[in-house]
């Protein structure tokens, strides 16, 4: 099998010359490469060099071996998260996967890395060419409409993965009905017995999660990056999950929350006063409706019925929340806070807030921190009004 042609008419020589430029976005670089390779190849090579430099924060050393589109780089799955997708497919018994709407192919690459046979489908010709160059001889890329080829490709025993496009040239799509591949195809993939996974944005409304699917919110290196809907073998039907990943694809922790039955809301967690410790649940825990179950694990209660801060007098180590020791409880008025900051000579001030109509950056400027001290303030609504907590971040692992 011959290697796929490089996308955008690129040549190895032009790529090497562009990579050697100290400023691939500069006029001098464009002038040199146009003279050596012609205007179109020069522009494409310099664009790739610029994107590859931007991609280092997401792809590390592999960034310089991949090809990108601007939108594709922004929307590409992080390698650790893609490896997690692949590990789930392998653990479920999959040996072959069809990646519908593969983009530039980063999930398809992770599937190939895991030893899966990969067929990737991408409707946009330019993006499909990029995916083919990235996947090389390790899989097959079809430039086709996923809606038209899914039935033919998804033979019995073949796993399905889908990452619907949620952006257009006009910006982000907020309605599931506008996704591509369509929401009808997504729900059909999740309705059967095959191994199936769908990657979506973490703000997906719970009402759109099919009842028989597992919904897994994923946090990687502190940021909640997606919700994966999973069905078939290996999936926990009717369960919401918060999964925390480390820098690699290593799974740090997984919190499973049984989904409430229709018409039967989950048992609420009590609301109480500020305790000795404050817990800020991870974003995946909040999205997976795991705040109350986590609070019961920690022996903690809520500061407010609608605010995702937990508090209690006992410190319990957990990976699912950041823990703080509460040093002082202050009123949330700006005048009192400014006086406290001045009296404690605080020059480095972190402000966190929930349920309070405050812009932390604006408030920080107005409090005019000066001095050698450092402090963290947490502003929160409570049933008795807003409070400001002076806290110290703890390492509870």
C-alpha cells in the first residue's frame, strides 16, 4: 500500500524549509519560501509550520509529524482523551471501528495505536486529505457523507465512534438537530447492541442523553473537556459518570452516579453552615450530577441548595474535589473585603466565586491588593446571604 499524498500540494522540502523559519507567519519567511517553492506551496507549508507550533501544547512531540486545519486543530481530541476512547473500545471487545466524522483523524490514530482496524469517514475533502495523511497506512479514510455510508460500513461486530461537528463557519452549534453527522444517526448508533461511543461537548443537556446509554464526563488535567455517550458491551446503561484523567491516558478516578428515574428526583444533600473545610467539586462531577453523592462520601453538606460547594468539619482525601481549609468567614461587602486585604498586606489575591454576581477580575482591581502576602477568597451565595471565605488550598490527593 502506498503512503497517502501530502495534503494541500505540500512537499517534504517545503515543510522542512517552513519548519526552519523562526517566524513562519512573517513576511520574510513568505518571501523566501515563495522563491523556493512557489506561492501556493509556500503558503500551505508556512501555515502548517505555524499550526504545528501551536499544536505542541496539545500533542507534544507528535505535533511536528501531523497535519492540521485551523478548525481541526481546535476541535481535535487531546491525545490522552483519545487514548481513553480507544481503551474503552478495546476493553469492550472491539477489534474494528468505524470513525464517523473523523476530522483530522486524532481519534482514529489512537484507535490504530491500540491495535484496532480503523475505517475513518470525513465529508469535507480537505479535512479527509489531512486525516489520510495523518493515519497513513494504519487505516483507511473515506471522503463521504457518514449518513450515506454508515449502514454499509457498520457490519456485525464492528464498533462505531462518532464525533459530530458542532461548529460551522458562523460559530458554535448549540442545537443537537444541527450537528453533523445528524442527531438521528447518533441516537441510532447508541440504540443497538454494538459497541458505540459518541464524543460531545460537556454542556450537553441531560435531557438529550438516551436512557439506555452511559454518559461519561471527562476531566483531563483539571479541565472538563467532553461528555462521551457509550452503549453496548462495557457501557453502564443508565449511569452518569465523572472520569478524571492524568496527563497521559491514565484513569485517575471514576465516580458512577445512577441516573434518577423519570419523575423521581435524586435525594438532595442537606444545606448547612460553613464548616472547617470547603470542597470545590471537579467539573465532571458537577456535570454528572455527582455533587450530592460526593458530599455523602465526604460527610459534607452544601453551602446552598443550588451551589456546588461542599463544606464540613472533617477532612477526607478525594480526587473528585479541591479541598480548602477555611481560615476566616467574612461578609461579602466590597468595603469590608478591601479593609481585610489592606490589613493583611495581601498583594497576590485569588478570587473564586459561585452564585454571586461578581466579576473576579474587576473585584480584584477594586480591592487594590498590595504587599507581600497572598490569599484566596471564595465568594458564595448561602441561604443567609453571600459570604466571603478566606481559605487555604490543601493537597489531599
